[in-house]
């Protein structure tokens, strides 16, 4: 089973590979991090 923390790491990798803005990646990570 994937934990929320694992999913967040996977999202960061995916978002960077897709060329998302570092600010966007940081914002999502920060927002989701409250639940981790």
C-alpha cells in the first residue's frame, strides 16, 4: 500500500518531469503535507 508520503514523493518527481513550476510543486507539496 502506498502511503501519502510516498504518493507525495511520486507527485514531485512526476511534476518536475512534466515541467511544472517549482512554486507549483512546492505549493502542492505544502498543501498535501498537512495531511501526511
